[in-house]
C-alpha cells in the first residue's frame, strides 16, 4: 500500500519503486536474453582483485578516483608496467569488510589462487614488480593459498544501475543457498566493480580450485536469482558449464571459440552437452583492462563472414578444376577420333 504523508497526500509506495526498478534495470528489463552471450569476454590470462571498502562506497571510476588513492595507485602502476607484464592482467575491485573475511588492501590473484594481505600505496610498486612483472613471491608480503570457490558479482551501482539493482539481489540469494547447502567454508561470494558488459547484468565470475589444479575464471551474464542454485549445484559442484548464460572464460579467445565446436569444461574433466558451437566471436562489449579502465570496442567482423568467403572461394576453385578436367578429356577424345580417321584413310 502507498504511504500517506502528513498533509494527507499519498506517497509512492516502496513496493512500486522496487517493481519499477526491476522492470527498468533489473531482471524484468526488456533487453534480458536478447543477445548471444558466448564470446563476450575479451581474452586475458590473469585476474587481480583488490579488496577495498564496500560496493556502496565505490565511485563510478574507482580505479582512477582521487578520493580512492589505493585503487588508483595500483591501476596506475599496472598501466605503467603493462609492456613488462607478460600476461594480460585485469584489475577489479572487490568488497572488503564484515562477512567477506577480507580487509582493505588484501589482494587475490587468479588463476594462481594466491592471496596477499596489507597492500598499501607505499608498496604498490614492489608488489607489481615482484608478483606481476617478475612472477615471484612478493618480498614485502606473505603468500597465502586460496582455497574453495570464489563468486564475484558485479554490484557497481554508481557505474551502471543495472548492476546496482541485480548484483545485491544475487549476492543475497547466493548467501542464502550457500547456507542451505552448508558451504560457507567452501564458497565465498563478494561484490565486485565493473567487469564489462553492463547490458548483460546480472554479471558474475566464478573461480574455483579442483584438487591441486588451477582453474580459469568462467563468466556468466543475464543471471537471475533462479539460476543461483544451478550455478552452485552444476557449475561449482559438478564442474559443468551452464551454456545458456555462459559468456566465456579466462585464457580462451573468442576467435578460437568461433572457429570450432566448443565443449566447455572445468578442470575436473566433466564435459557439458555436445553441439555447443559458438556462433560469433566477440560482441564488442566493454571489458575492464589491465589498467583498470574501460576498453570498449565494436568489432562486427566475425568468423562467419570469413568462413563464408573461404567457402565461396573453395566452391569456385572446385568448379574451375571440374571445367579444366572436362576440357582436357574433350581434347584427348578429339585427338583420338582424328587419329582413328587418319588411320582408316590410309
């Protein structure tokens, strides 16, 4: 019901505002499920998460904000050394504080599955030099192993309201389902900053470790609360990719997926269903680059077009070979007939 103000007029009810947000920015918005998600992740080989404040405190460009010196300093250092970093590295901010087990300055690194605590502005350069450039343990920190599965849900409201509406709802649902399944010590869920593709909200990335092997991150889009149980039971527990909301994974380029039938797997070896050929390479959606800034691009040249041109050329070449062979056979037959007539005339 609508609330009534002191002057007797009716205020807009909270329930109607929530419904309007869901229709405009949330899981009921018209753009849901309108695009093919496969291939919407730009290639990268390492993902660095800097734990910093609450998602409600992040400005739109937290990696370049004057009011947030630590993310800005780390993003700047990665940008300055990008030519020295052999592996394409993404930087994303994740939430710290109560309930996450993480503090400001903690750093998670995937697929290395390691954690460092206590990064500060004064030691950012040594961290980037030791860990990201040289690939060695950080001289000023203690390396800790990361265990379990990590789910990072984009809830960056100041960057895009779609993520701001969808993200917190998904985090709450994940927390509920994790509790029901008794997985609080195995599955960790955290809000994160912009990861690219606001239009695909809810967006999330799952990093897991199976036995002693490393695992690449799997990205999902158009995720709703109804998908959470399936992500826990199928992706995290069984190692099976959920194709209908799957965007891509770390370490595999969209072009590679466009050139062949793809059977996404996790490191436990469980295959997903067959016939999962990706039909386009890259949607051109935004991604968050190694320097913490958006790297939007619009590339409409797909594998389909190249494939069509190649097939057309092949068909033309095959036709040419047929015509050439027919001409040769005809010429030989003509010579044979002429020679036969010549012999008879003698």
